[in-house]
C-alpha cells in the first residue's frame, strides 16, 4: 500500500512539473517592462504642403470672357499645410529612429518627441516603400536609451506581447495582447510576412514597436483592420525581416535586394496533378526575364521552384521574400521540378533595384490625387488590385491611400478601402468623385452616400455628412 501511495505521489509531482513547464501564467503586471521601454518609444509628427487647384464655381467661364480675368485668382493654385502623426523607436544612443515609410513619406518637416516632452528635428537616412520602413536621424548631440531587436522567428502564436505608440496623437500608450497568427499577407506591400496580434493598435501607432516579454522588438506595427480603429487585428513587420532592410538603409541609404528575374504564380492542385508533383507546393515560373540571372542559368517557364538556397518553398508568396533578403551576387542552388523530376540550377543573384523589371514597375506606379473636400488621397484601381483582392473583373473605383486627421471620413472608412460609387453614380476617376463632392456641398443636406469595398472586400454603404 505504501509503495502504491509513493507511486501516485511521484506521478502527481511529475504531472504538476510538466504542466508548469509547458505553461506560463498571465503576467501579474506589465508596469516594470513598460516603464523601462517608454523612453525608447517616440512620437512622430510631419508636415507637408498640399497644392490644390480647384474652381469654386459649379461652372466654367468661356475662354475670353471678361469674368475670366476678374475671378481667375479664385481658381489659382492654393497651398495649405497637411500634418500626420505616427510612432517610432530608438535603436542607437546617437538618436537613430525606426518608423514606417508611410509615416514620413513626402514630409517637409519631421518632429520627433522623446520621453513625452523633448522635441527634435529629424532627417531621413533612408526609406523603403516596398517594406514600408524608414530610418531617421535626430538632429541633436544628446544620448538616448535604445532598444534592441529580438528574434522574431522564435515568436510563437500565443506569446504575450506589448505595443507602445502614439494612437490618435495621445502620446505614449501601452497595450498588451498575444501573437494571434504568423506569416500573414493582407495585400498592402510587395513583401508581406506579418505578425498578427490582438494588442490594440490604432491610427497613430504606425511605426511603433511590438515588444516581447524580454523587452526586445520583434515587430514594427504597421497596419490595422477595422473601420473604427482597433478591432483586435493588428499587423507588425517581423524584426528579422525589418533588420535586413534597416541595416542596408543605414549603411547605403537604399536597399539591395536579391533578384531572380522570374514571374511566378501559385501551384494549384490541378497543376500538381498534371506535373505529377506529390502535392501543391513551390512557385510556378510563368515567365523568365531576358538576360536575368534565371535566364542565364537556364530556368524556363513552366518550371516549379521547390527550394531556394536550402529553404523549401511551400507557397508561392514565400519565394520573393526569401530571394529579396538574400545577398546580391551570391551563388545559390535552386531545386526545380521539370518534366516530372527534380533538377538543380546554380544561379548568381542580381540586384532587384537595378533590374529592368523593377524600373518598369516603378514607372508604372499609379498616380495619386487629393480629394480636397474629403481630405483623402486616392489612386485608380488597377488590374493587380483586382487580382490580389479577388474582385469582379470589371470593377472600377478609387483606392484610398491616405486619410487626413481632419477628414470627414476618418471614423467611417479605412486606408485601402475602394470607393466604387458616390451618390449612386459609378466612380471611374478622381475627377468623377471630386465633381460629385462639389455638387453635394452645393446642396442643403450636404450628405454623401458612398459604396465601398472595405479591407475584407465586403461591399458597404456609408453615409457621411460633409462640412
């Protein structure tokens, strides 16, 4: 009987030990950690000049009319200052600050507030729109308290995290949560491998840090889903990906990404069956750029890239991310599925930024337009948007790229929503929307009805009162 009791006692101790070793309790408080990190998190405000050239009258004077000269000053270009708010964090005691590119893009003046009350001017050391990362240098000789990057690859779903930033311009604000998901892609940029978190992230948090419980930065908060602020779905750029870009921006002032020179697509079940591949995996080569590294190595359209430089490619979207972070000029082994068998190609990587493919894509970036009375910036919907967001092929509309803090749409709509109708009229261009807004402002009601696709690609009707 004594032996039996000892056995059960030992079993209980073992079970209790295993339970403790596999679970960590809810932190009693984040106060000590937050207090330590707050001096390293900064608030960023920017200003830029917006030029508008709008006719205040609902008609045009005929050329040569005597009224044309009398009222021409009313239609002259007008300048006004636009401001934006964001967050950032210090990574070097000399005042190097990390934030999002979209926080400081086109800014004429950048003011960084440290520790709540100290303000410094900042200049841009380097910025990368493709990853949405920017590096700033504070204009001062003061020493600062930096934070360091952690290993985002070790971050697990369910781990505790805290976000610190400048939501709605309120200053240093701490929120907590867990990592909800990894490797998320939401269609905002070319290289997406986001950490998803339910720590509250709101407008103004962009560029701020996501910390693990060691106080290390494992992500840069960059996006939210939700029309009225945080709904518990926020996204952060993983620190391991960000650090490669940041190091290049500090050293060179620009990025140097690896380049294969192929256009790729998903490997569907049907394609895998036809090619006698065991399962849908890898990246199918749709075309190969002439004289590109892949072309010189003998890669052909129809090949399926299964492995790059020792890393298996499970999904098509993984390949551009892995290639981009690989050193330019490096000789890599690429495993390819061709004619129902695996072969290996050795490829010397080129540089994306100097490739013809990149130059063409840069030239074809869509033009943006300001809708003055709505205080938003838009661009026309394109075929790539339609494909990425799985919209009906004939969809026309405007993608919202920026919403100012004093916009009447601020609390009704989010960035990357697509305006497809206004006042029950189809929207094909920025001029279409501008004209309808002017017509609404000339009525007594001054309410505009918009039809939009939100970030979840759901069609929504939104009524907004214009001032």
